[in-house]
C-alpha cells in the first residue's frame, strides 16, 4: 500500500507550457529542492488551468510562479491573427489580458480561502507588454528612459528628422525586436513588410530582417496610424565598434545575473533573435565602474517600480555614459549558459518563506 502524501503547510504552484523549454521546463527540475524543504511542489499547464483542472492543494499557503503562456500567444495571437492587423497592435494586448484574467479568476475560485501570493502578480505582468505604460512607470521612479514623442502626424515626424533627430518607431505591444522601424534623415529601415499598400507582419520570432524603405511616405503614414511608441534614438556608448545593451536579471530586488548583447554600429537592434551577439562580461570592462553601478541601481529601481520580483531589465548606455532603461520583461527567458537561473530563483523564493 502506498503511503499517503505528507501534509505540507506551503505549496509552490508553477504555471507554464511544455513548449517553454528555456524557462518552465528548467524550473520543473527544482521539485526536489522544495520537497526537501517540506514545501509541496506542483506544476500545471495553462490549457489545463483554462479548462478548470487545477490540482487539489491541501496547503494553507500557496505561492504562484507564472511563466509566459507561450502556447496561447503563439497559436491564438500570432498564428491566428486577424487579416489586416499588424503584430503588436492593441488587439494583441486585449486578447492577452483577457486570457490572463480568465486564468486569474480560475485560480481565485479554485483556491478560495487559501493564503495566495505571487512571485509576479497578474497586475504586474500585464504592464510590461505595454511599452509606453512601462516607460511612464519607470520614469516616475526617477530612472532615465528614452525620450518619447506623442505626435502621430507625418509632417511632424519629417520635421524632427530634418532637425537631425533619429527615431525608433516600435509597436507598443511587441517583443523580441519585432515590429521596429528606425528613421533618420535619408535612411529609413523597417522589419515589417510593406506590400500592396499594407503593412504585413513576418511569422515567428526570428528573421525579421530590416529593409530600406527610405522616403516611402505611404508606409510611414500607414504605420503612424498603428499603436506605436516613438522614441528618440540613444546615441550609444561604443566598444570595439559595437553598440550594446545589458539585461539585468533582478530577483527580489537583487541583480543575480547579466547578459550583454551587442551588434555592429549600423544594425538597428541588438536582440539575439534578430542577429545580435552575446558577449562575455569582460566586454564592458572599459566602462567606468560608476556608470555600471548606476545602471545596476536603475535596474533594481525599475523592477521595484513595476512591482516585479522576477524581471529582466534592459539598459543601454549613451555615449556620455548615462544608462537608460529601454525595456522591461516580467517573463525573462533563462540565460542559455552554465548559470543556474532556476537555482537562484529557488533560493530567493525559499528565503521569502
């Protein structure tokens, strides 16, 4: 006869998809660490939750760790997107938020009466897919961010370019370096496709190649009607002819790891999904320590402002050494290295308990 499971006062419930090999599946391997600390460890897939089949949990206290709902995003938002819409528009985020609301409500009903907490709350993870809102929250905390422009008038944009401004036009609800256009006088580049008077999104996360669309007023007028963030380009700090940014992994208010991504000076983005390179930490040794220390403090402050206990905060240095937060992720992929991100998260969660 099998022995009954011992009663444990605390449970960690981890929600993700099996297609998320980089994060969710890695974290599942930490089960025994929690069990050995007398904490029950449960995992469940998002489609199981949405169908109302959450596991029965006897513990009085439940901590929930959300990973990115990859299957829903890929299959329902990106692959089945309504014809005529573009990647990263408001419909994306409306669908995403509705899905998260359904997940949250299912959890609330199932575990009513339990003491529940989240590593990252549903309210917090909703914010970071909205680039403009993210910037406003971070800026309010006193952390420098790129300058934004509210105008959506074609002539205003041309006027800024004629004054020597360089601009990034990013879809407000995108990620992975997709849906980006860079403008400067005499050189316009985009990784959207413009065909037959329509803006077309590429498929998948990789291969969003940038093409020259300089002077294509039809494209720009059409793009300005979309949900965009318009930012002034940072004149970047260069090392060995490369521009770069640093992703700080912030866990419960502490920087636990960094990844440096670089690209040639003429490239539009540093995202590894779009051809950027991963550098060793020694790459930034020429940057004065005071600038690096300030960047780390800004990353921690940004994560706190966004109420994220687990965050990836991307920072770029201007040519005069001023760090600016350019992106924030509440679902940062675990780095592909010998670094044990799952172990770090596990240890920080255990400290909280």
